């Protein structure tokens, strides 16, 4: 499909009110799933983030890296055990997780943003005491799987004030300087609240919340917090969608304007969600 110059102009004009609305605003993007592993999608995500910065928004990227961690652990012959979808993280595993997330994955994203014409700086939750963490479970069955106790946003503020895009690895630091592996969705939600972000966008491998998981035409475009309990009871929000929706709930009740669960497998999904009338995923709102 060849787009004429006139159509291109109309697309830009459609984006104008959104550019105006979000000028100077903070948008937290949780980057994970297929969009991190497929080279072509990866590049499009980088372009979206750089474009957001150039039109005056302040993107803040929080990333996962499960597949990369899996491949490194299997190369080293370390077996992974999961409880309720979370990786049990002993001391050895934690060292690998920190090396992969805070090193390899983080720096690849930084390099990708820089190559697309942006300026990014990679930080882990341990830098500037950004994420103060504690163990997720009291009986330590999960090992060094953590939860966010407190976010200290000064380092993110400093990075943004100097014109850079922060790229954050979801590693927290405990009271004894020990490292914690924290779910990236939870970190993204906590940072969005602490930074008083206008939006939180979760990139996933599904089109959004579906009334029928087998039918992508049953997408729920707008999910109100008042509907959550009913949807959970009816099993519409279940499995991997449950923690994502809970993160959105935490963000909007904490003061974040809007949260979005979108399909990272769609090229330029971030731009489609933010700059078009239709949007593409599920928007969670506190109404």
C-alpha cells in the first residue's frame, strides 16, 4: 500500500491533538515479550520511543528479559523452578539475572535507542537507590524474588532533565545491599506512580483483554476499575492477564492518568495507541 503525500499529511494532523496533550508529559513503557526478541519489532519499538521524545514527551522504559535469562541459565546448566509464574531465585540465579538484565539486555536497548537517533542511559534499580526492595514472600521459598518497597525518583528526574531517555532494569536493592529480581510490570507501575506519569503502557503478546481468549474480535477497548471484580469472577481476567490488570489498577489508583495493555507484536503499536483516535489495546481507567 502506497500512502499519498496527502494521506501522510492527514495522519500527522490526526496526531496533532495527541502531541499537544502529551507535550511535556511522562509515559512509562514496560517493554517485554515478542517485541524484545523479534529484530524487526525491536527496531520499530525503538523508533516509537525516539519519536515520542522528539515530539516533547518523556518516555521512561522499564524492561523484562525472561527469555534471555532462560537461555543464559540453560547454557550454564542451572535449572529454573517457577511458582505461580515467578522464577525461584537463589543466590547463583540472582547473579545471572542481574548480569543479564542489568548488563546485556539493558545495554542492547540503550544501543537500539541511540542507533534510532535518540539518547538513552541504562540504569538498574540499584543506581541512585532507585528501587528499595524486600523479599516477596515471608518464608523465603522464592529466594531473591522481590517486591517494591519504595521508589526514589531523583535519578530518573536527573536523566530526563538532561535530555536522555531512562532505560531501567527491574533489579531492586534490599537493606543489606542484596539484589532482588522484581517483576517488570510491577516495577513499571510503581515508577509510573512515583513519577506522576500521565500514562503507563504495557507491551504484551496478546491484543489486550479479550472477552473470549480465542477470538481477537472480542477485545475490551476500555476497562473500568468498577468492572474488575466481575471480570475476575467470570474468569475473563485470568492467567497471565491478571497480574497485568492488577498493575494497571495499582497505577490508576495511584494517580496515573491512563494505563494501556497493548499488543507488542503489532508494528508501531505504541504510536498507534498514543497518537490515533482508534488506539489498539485495552485502556484501563478509574471511572
